[in-house]
C-alpha cells in the first residue's frame, strides 16, 4: 500500500510539473508577442503607478513641464469689444515637429500670434509646450496642454455661459484613441501611426520602413481611405501614387494607381498617358 501511495504521489508531482511547464511556455509566448495595435495612452512617466514610494520630494522647477524648461508668453487681441487673451508657455530651446506630425503650434514672434503650421522658421518661433488657456474677458473658453507644439492630454471648450461644449483627449498630437505599431519590443522603431477618432480611422496615416524612412502616407475619413496615397522606397523615393475618392462614401469610385516609379526614380507608369494613348 505504501509503495502505491508513493507511486501515486510521484505521478501527481510529474503531472503538476508538466502543467507548470506548459503554463510557463504559454506565458513566455505571451511575453514575446508584439502588440501592433497598442492604443495610445497618456505618458505614464507623468503619472504615479502602484504604491507610492517614500522619498525626498524634488523641488519642481519653475515653468518646467514634462522635463523641459519653458517661458511664459501671451497674446492679446480685441474683437467686438471683448479682450481675448491666449496664455501659454514656449520652449526655451527650439524643437521642430517630428516627421509624422499632423499639426504643429508655435508662437510667431514677428506677427505676435499663435500659428499652426509645419512650415516654421526656428529663428522666429516659440514652440508651445505646457498649459494653455484662452480667455474672453474673465471667462475661460478653452484650455488644454501642449507637448512640443502638439496637443496633449485633455482639451475642453466652454461657451460664454461656462457650459462645456467639447472635450477631447490627445497624445502628443494624435487623438487619444489612435494606435501605434512598432518594429521592436522597446518601441523605438515606429512602424505605423493609425489615426483613430471616435472609434473610426480618421486623419493622417503614416507608415515607416525599419530604417525610419517614410513608407506610406495617406488620409482616412470616417474609416475610409480618401484622396491621394503615396508609397515610398527606402531612402525617400516615391514608389507609386494611388488615388481614392474624395468622398469617403462614394462607393462607386474605383481606386487606381495614377503613377509608378522604379527604385531608380524612373517613371514606369502614368495612367493619364496610358489612357490618352489607348484612345
């Protein structure tokens, strides 16, 4: 009887071991899965996670946001008898927009106004970074945050009766729901940026080669590709252009290649010339 018990115990231990081994394999497999549809979230380095660790508090530097030093600035205009104030901060050291930026907000020192443009002269630009507030008289009608010239965190708009009109969430220039995909586990090599707004693909789409050069650029509206999409070879040469309908709900329109080039930059197909020659 004793030997039988020992045998049963040994078999039980073996089964437990095999079960643990299988679970271990499964967890390793999950660990090395690359999630190419990771939703954008607020920068977790800005938030506290888990139980707080008691440590000596560092004195916060004046006008420093997300680890970068800024200086205060404002614009003042009068419209219809109302005084409109824009209160914001600009980076002390200029940083241009990333290649995939859709918007870029900066203060034009010459024109003395806030501008949204990717065409910027660094000598005349103060890049918006940190909190932003727009006032009409004493009434706040808009407030939010900027990160290196791009909308970040929560943005809200109010009417003159202090009633909330709109609330959106952003992550370094992209709507909060947008998704990023990477080539590597450390998320240093960006593969694509998928714009998502209110649950649908909407906005500028970008894809990159593994070396960081642009691979595809186009636009979505209401979940559908619209307008001209371009594909690129490594290094920046245009590969082909594909034209989609301007109206996202024009389902009778057939997308087509308009032009195509080889990797040497030679034009190998031109739809306009092809149609003209076939007539």
